[in-house]
């Protein structure tokens, strides 16, 4: 794949924006989807495969956010969310929407990002016939990917997002082709008859100290810990999610109960999956790490998972 230049305009043309101005841009980005209604079409690319989507995003007077997405090519996949919670999906998406965003939008922890990314404005662009500011987030270590964001000058919405590896190669692209910032009409927010109501599997809070990681990439902290009931497994599966304010990954721990499974590793675009068998006092467990992080980092996380609380804090 041909490398895409991360710093499009070079050092001499980079805009001299102070840190407070960068923080202002990030703050506008973090707030835009909670405050701005819009509708439009966007292109999503991963692993060389393209798809086109329509989105209707409506912020109600009371602050409730409703969002409907419809894939426009291939199978007519659809999602309707209210305040981030999936209300209905088509069958092909049913297992995906409960794990995170229904489209390539990200919940930002603005105050944390500068600790783990070098952030600067590098120029201007025009996306979907709208002027934009180009913001680069370059990782400070090898454990996360870089981002190039084209933010709408008027609203702060991300008009274009590129996820790049350490060699500047494109892993994922999200880009609006058309954006309208008017409020979508009520009829546009109604799902089709093929969008089936979501019934989430039961999940219990995980007892503190049941599982831990002896090593995490700097800046990543535990944000979710649950025990989930999965129809395909006889025993509950432990689910842990970690994030650094932008990137995130999940860890699944499933008791094997004598089943023979092989270790595995794979990558599709930005998403890696690493599975490792681990022995514990209660029997063997399959540890699977899934997320938008480098493959080597995911492997190290999988190998670092431990059962129980350490006798003393690790150094």
C-alpha cells in the first residue's frame, strides 16, 4: 500500500497554533456530536474495501441524541441508536453494535490526549464542499496509531479521519461526501421494518481483582469490567475494556473446560485480534485481545493477563 504523508504541508507551512488553540479544537470535536444535528453521506474504507453510508444525527431539545445509519451499498445494514444505546439493528450488525460506536466516531478524553500524542494543526482542507482544519495526532510511542483529522470549521465535526500506522500507511478512512447541518425531519429518523429491536445479553459487574494485567501500554486504563452471558459459551465470559482517551481495546477471558483450541493472531485494517491459551488454578482460559492497536502491543497484553490480585504491586 502506498504510504500517505502524515504531515501534508511540511514544517514550513505548518500553522503556528498555540496549545490552547489545539485544546479548543479538540474540545469542539468532543462536543460536536452531542450538540450539533446533521445528516449526510460518508465513505468508510478498511483494508482496501469501501462502503458508503447515510447518517441522520438529531439532538433533541432535552439533550437526547438519536442517530440512524444505513449502509447504501451491498446488504442494507441499519442501526438506530439513542444516546449511544442501540435500539434496533439488522441481523448482520447485531453482534457489533453492543461493543462500541455504530460508525467511526470516537468518544474523546481531551484532557488526556496530549500525554500520549503530539498534537498540532498542519493546514487547511476542503471536504464535502466545506472548509476544514487539518489536525494531526502523532503517537509518542509504538503502542498506538496516529490520526489525521479534518475538522469542519463551522461545527467542529470530523469531516475526514485517517488512521495511520507507524509507517504512515492507511489503515482506516472515514470521509463525508455530503454534509447538511440542518435538523433531520422526524420521518428520516424512523428505521425500516427490517431493523429488529436489540435485546442485549445479561452482564454482571466483575468482582474487583478477579483479573488483572501485569503490563499495559502507557496511558491505557480500565474503563469497563463485566461478566457476560454468551449463548455460544457454557460459562460466562469476562469482558474488560481499556482506553487512553482516543484508542481502545477489549480483553475477553473464556474458560475452556477441557476444549482444545489453538493460539491465533490476525489483523483486518486497523483491528487486531490475538488469542492465547493461559493456565490458571481453575483451569485453562482463552485470552483474546481485540482493538485498534499494533499487533505486537496486543500480543504483549494477552501474555500479561493474570488471574487474581497480585501479592504485591508490580514495578
